[in-house]
C-alpha cells in the first residue's frame, strides 16, 4: 500500500473564532425567544387572575382547572429558560433575569387564583341539567315472524337469548330510568322485561301500570329480557281488584248412582263411602224401634243392611217382614251397610217360599245348645228371639254346607218379642257344628254372644 508523501498538504480545520461567534448568535436568538414566551405567559396569567376576581365578585362558580393548566404551562417555560441559558452561555444572563423573575410570580399568582377558586367552589351550585337521552324514532324494516318454537323460547326465562322476529306481547307497563318497559309473565310464571322502542316511546309512559299489548320486532338480548320496536299497541286500565269472598263449604250435589255403583252398594265388603240417589230392594225388618232394609246375605255375618231414616219412613210398620223397594239418598258407611234417607217406598209381592210339604222337620226353640238328627233333604228349623240393636247370624260358609234356605224375621206384638227363624235343608250327609252369633246390627263383626248346635245328617 502506498504511503502518503511527506510533502502533501493536510486539511486544516475551520478557525474556532468563527464557530464561537455563531454559537453566541444562536444563544442570543434563543434567549430572546424564551423571553418573549415568558412575557406572554405572565400576561396570560394576569388576565386569568383578573377574570377570576371578577367572577368571585359576581358569586359565579369558578373552575380551578384552567388555573392549574396555566400554572403547569408557566412552570415548563420557566424551567426551560433557566436550564438552557446557563448551559449554553453566560452572556444570556441578562436575558435569563426576566423569565426568572416572572417564573416565581406566576406560581404565586396561580396559587392565589386557586385559593380564590376554592372559595368560589364552596358556594352553592345549581343542579346540573340532565341531557336528553337518545330515543329510537325510526322503526326497522319488517322482519320474519316468530315461529312457535321461537315464541316458547322467548317466553321462557333463562333461554332464548338472540331470538328475533315479528310478534306480539302482553304485559304490565312500568317506567324504569325514564324509559317504558313491558313486564311479561313467562311460561314458568317468571317475569321478563322488554324495553319499548319506536316513535311511541315518549307516549307509552302515560300508560304506566296498565295492561298493554304491543306488536312489532321483538329482540331477546338477554335470557331475561330484550327490546320491542313497537309498531302497534293497545292499553287497558287495570280493573280494581275485588276482594274474593271466602268460599262457603257446601255439600256436593247429589247424583244418581250408576247400576255398577248400586251393585257395589248391595254387595258385602264393597262400596264403602258411596253416596247418591238410588232405589234399593230388600226385606224390611226392625231392630228395636228402627227400620232396617236387608239387601243381601240375610241371616249370615255378611248381611248387608241399611237403616231407614226420614219422615217418609214412619208409615212402614205395617210392611215389616215384606219385600220393599225404597228410593232415596243412599250413603254406605261401611262394607256391611249404612243409611238411607227415604223419599218414597213401594211394597212388592213376597217371593215364593220353599215348600215344606212332605218334609220331616226337626224344630229347635231358643238358645239351647243341643244335638239333633236330621234326614237328608229334609228340614231343620231354629227359632231365636231377637234383641234391640242386635241380630242373629251364622257363618256364610256354614250356611252353604248345611243348606240355609231362609232366615225370616217375624215381628212381635205387644206381648211377644220379635223372632228370627232359620230354615235348613241339609243335602250332605255327616256331622256339622252350627254356631249362631248374636251380632250387632249393621256391624256383624261385633258379637255379643253365641251358642252351638250339633247337626247329624243321616241318609
């Protein structure tokens, strides 16, 4: 690599005197600009102070925020002026004096302004005016009508967010935050709230607490409400609530019993609790001074009988022991009977009795435990004295085995008591023990006493 010649000329730097002169000129111009800015700021602070004093005199509310802004703006140029001038040149000392003096005055003036502004702020201020809220004045174009499924989602709390379409809603109008809202009772009796929008938004608050029906574009924005762009609406005033009188307990209307219910009434162990109007057929008997109608299983412990009551039951004494058809209100209290309020009754011809001709009949009188011999297909009679409130009966299974044909009630006279005669025609040879029970009327399960007769059936 070639070395430079020793005799070559070197580049000489510019003289330092010219650079220093240029720098001094630059500093002078900068200090002049800073001084001008500081003068303007001081003048602005003075103007603000004058305005604040005037407003305080007129008791007008003064704001401290402009003063603070001015104070900040004053501090910055003052700092800039104090930092730039000593750093660049000492010759700017004269220029520095003006902003340095004005800078301390500015904060002092600003502090005075803020203190006066604070006193002015303590004065009572008028309430701020509410800005008018934006209201929807235009209706959107007509959309698709809501489907049945969408309507169900719309009226279900907790579902259907985002459903939108044309439809109608009914509910109670309330005003919340100056806006009309429609409170709708949903499918599960939970309330949904919809904001009503449209040109009629300013008119609707007049119908507060009315029943309002609206139709338009419905949007469900949340799971519990949304908005309605109202196209049509109708309002109806709520009627005053009439105090509901406590319902008076009335008896259920009587009805005619069906044939099936009548058969249950006449059957043992069935139909307890049935009540209605019906006609019953049975044999009329007496227990003490009360009339009893025996419907089925007479003379056994499954006998179904009804106590006859009412004014029309008084003329039945001459029909005791006969077959009657009684019409009235039937109430079956248990599986073995109840009571009948008699409306009317009709006697019917007696049923054909079993012929006793050409029969050898063995007769037993009274409650005497004994043993008897009876021929096959012949007769056995047992006569027992009735007691008021009770009736004689035997077991139903035994009645079939021994061949019970009749358990006829025979009314007594003034001198003789009423009796009951059991008539048997045994059809199976062998020895049987027949037990007679004195059971309570209408409750054959309750037994007062009993006795037994040994029956030997001979071929």
